[in-house]
């Protein structure tokens, strides 16, 4: 049943837009505006940091180019000196003798030969402009230019340093006018002046080679290397600049997103990600106000997870959190995209259905119940646990014109859904108040007992209804008379009436019972017998209530009866009770398949159950066209079925 019909005003419409399924309405603008005011400041700071980083990159690239250029030039000169040192050693070993290096030891003929060999090394693409061989006294012994032989260059500091230290000395100079005249180098060109000592085996300097070399090719190679370094560095700087831009832009985007998430987190429940209580109620108030002008309907549903506290107490808060998330996800799937979903309490969800989808609110919650029927929970070694919800639904303006009124009405409806045993939906209808009171006043004592079972425990209610159907079906298969069939229907409904005296913490416990708890549960048959014993014409019903847990082999309770000493009505109820218990979901496990349940009935025949009745029941379920099955309402009288029909509308 949908929401109440309220006339709409022509020409008025609300445009809710295409929005997120869980939150179709934007947050208030006050807080995001304050955040926006802070963003220019953050953007300016990021630009400053970005500019400083970029400047640092440029300065580093230039410094690197200079340093690398100097090192390349120095390395190139050192490599040239090393090559010339090898040349000198080779020349000295091949051409010179000890006599040649002694003062006055060589004649003109020898000088001519050595000078010619030196001249052969000059030019010809070697880069050498001039060669001289100095004695340790500083005089020139040999030269590619004979005119220089016999002269002395005592003031040459580099020559004296090479003679004194025995180490090579190299200088990078710029050619002046005198150099242009002596070595033929263009004025202003770069020269490498080398002094390479010839040392004997004892480490004494015997002579010094002086080499003038054109530094142009060497420095050109160094400049090329420096240029390559500059290109590589520039490319790296450009790449780094692009990366910095991307990084800072990503940082800006991330900071903006985190700011938005921080603002949004204040509106969300941390566990489920849904809107929190305050935000959902605020949006409900806004929806009511917007719909009031157009006379439109806004729906509200409070959805509560059944047995949530027991689930937490038995399996821990992780189990409760898991159940809450599963229900939230399933509900979000079933709701219209326009609906607002939030967390209302520890185990409660709130749904606000705007005018565009208020008609689908109750069907959506019903779809949720059907979806949850296929879900289950399991923790450690526990059985598969069912997951069910109760819901209270109301609508504005019929049930209230303010958010607080609607929430109060929905809370009352939810309370009645939970009081009926859970896994139920109640929709508020103020106009049905008087009729409901009149109906209640007409209930007799028997109906009151049935309602007591329904209110106490949802499982007991469904289980009792199934037992009545199965027992009546089994009795028909055995040829029972109509009076027994009528009695069985009542006995099936009331066979567990004693469970109204079992504490909820035991009756709805989502785990296996302890031995002490089981002893308490066993007393429900005696308590049930006591409850109905003063009602007239119910002796057979009392026998079924008191003895339906006796076993065929005599090991049952309360009296240990065996075989046919157990009243027939109790044996019929025992078979129906066992089959219903296996095919109905309990708080601590999921229902078993029908085939598996029938197999287990056959296994219990002759020990727990009357074997003849088990054979008749199994055969009937497997072959009869009208066999009652789990979830089927056939097989019980109309009056009994109506007793179990819950009030689907409450004030």
C-alpha cells in the first residue's frame, strides 16, 4: 500500500535533479563558503612554493653547467698532457741518448738530426706548434727551430718548477703578440704550454721537454661537452618544471578534495558512510517545508535491525557492524535515487522519500525484507544467522506536519512492528484508530493468547502457524476425524505458548544455548499447560502442549513417555514441530532445505518420532499436490489464518 493521496496544486513542481543515490541534496552553503574563502590563500602559497622551486631548478642547472664545464676543460687539458707525456717518453727512448742530454755533448750534426725529428712532430694536424728540449740548467738543447738552440730561458718559472719538482707543469694561456711571432699562433688564441721532465732511473731530472700546443681543438671538444651538458640539463629542467607543475596541481587538487571530504565527513556516519542523524533530520525538515506549498507527500521510514543487541552481545561489535553495513547496502539498492538514506540510531536507519518517490517507500522496504531473506551472517563456528528488519512508515501531511511529529509517529509504528516479533512493516494510518480499537475489543481469550505469542517472538509465531498446518496435513493423511483436525489447528498455534515465560535473552539468542539455558527452555511445555488449563474444552490441546517434546524412545521431556503412551495429538505435533524447526530460520542459524529436512526426519524415525507418522508425512510432502510447504499459507482454517494476520496499519 502506498502513501495517502493528497491533492497537488497544478503548476507547482519540485526539481530534485539527478543526484547520488544516498544523498541527493547538496549540503548547506555556509560552511563550504568559508572553506572557499581559504582557497585563494592556499593557492597563492602554492604558487610561491612553485616559483621558488622553479628558480632553484634554474640556478642549479646554471651552476651545474659552469662546474661541469670547468671540470670538462680541466679534464681535457690533463688528458692532452698525459698523451704528450707518452709522446715524450717514446721520443726520448727512440731518439735521445745520454750524451745528447749532457751539456755540450752533441755536435751540430746530432742537433740537426734531433731537430729534424722534432720538426716532424710539429704540425701535420698534431696540434703541436713548437717543441724544445731544455737542459737542467735551462738552456735549449734541441728545438724544431734551430735558431733557438743554445739560448737560455732562466726566468721561466714553469720551467724551473718542472726541473725542481720532476713533475709535469701545464698552463692554459692566451697567445699575445710575442707568442704569435715565436710559435705562429694567432694573437688571442688559446695555447697549452707544457713542461714535461725526463727522469732517469734514480729519479733525477735529465732534461725538460717544452711543448706549445694549440688549445683550440681541445677546448672545442670541451665546449661541445659543456654544450651537451647544458642541453641535457635544460631538458631535465624543463621536464622537472613540468613534473613540478603536475605535482603542485595534483597537490592542489588533493588538498581541495580533502577539504571537501572533511566538510562532507561532518555530514556522514563514519561506519556506513550514510548521512548522520542530524543531517538526515535536517533534510527531512527541508523536504516537508518544500512539499507543503504544493500539498505534496513526503514519506519517512525508520528501519530497525532485529536482534541487533543480542547479535552484538553474542558475537561482538564487529558482527553488529557487519549486519548494519549489509542492511544499509541492500536498502540503498532498493531505494529510489531521489530517496535520502541516513543512520538514525545505533541499529536504526532513516529513509526520507521526497514527493517524487514517496509512493515507492513501502514497496522498497518490502523489497528489502525479501532481499534480506537470501542473506545470512556467519561468525567463526556459528550457524548461518538470518538477517531481518522491522520498519515503521508514515507520511506527511497526513501523519504530521513537522519533522518531529513524523519521527514520533514512525517510532510508534516501528515499536509495533518490533512488538509483533520483528521482520514486519507497520504503516501509520490515523484514520484507522477507531476501527482498530473496536477490533481489539472483540477478541476472546484464545485470540489473546495467539497475539501474546505473536508479540513475544516472531519465530514462535511463524513456527506455530507452520506446526498447525503440518500437523493438520499429517492428520488428514492418517484419516483423522474433523474434530481432531480442528483441535490440531488450535494445538499447533498454542503448542509453544509457554515460551512467553522464557527470557528474551535466551529465546532470541543468536547462538547455541548452554546446558542451563536449555533446562530453562524445556520448562515452556509445563508453563504452556498451566496457561491453558483453565480454558474450557481444551483437554486434548493441553495434552499436545505438554507432551509434544516426548520422544518415541522415552528420552524426551517432561515425563519420559515412550511409544504409543505418548498421546496421538502430541506425536502428530512432534513430527510437525521437528519439520518446522528445521525449515524455519532461527536467530542462530538459517533454515535447512526441504530435502535435507525430510532426510533428517527419516533418520529420527523410531528414536525421536513415531515411525509410521514420519513415513506418512514424508510421503505426503513429496507426493501430495496440496502439501503445505515453508512459506505457504494453505492447510489451516480461515479463522486461524485471520488470527495470525498482523495489523498492517497503526495509529
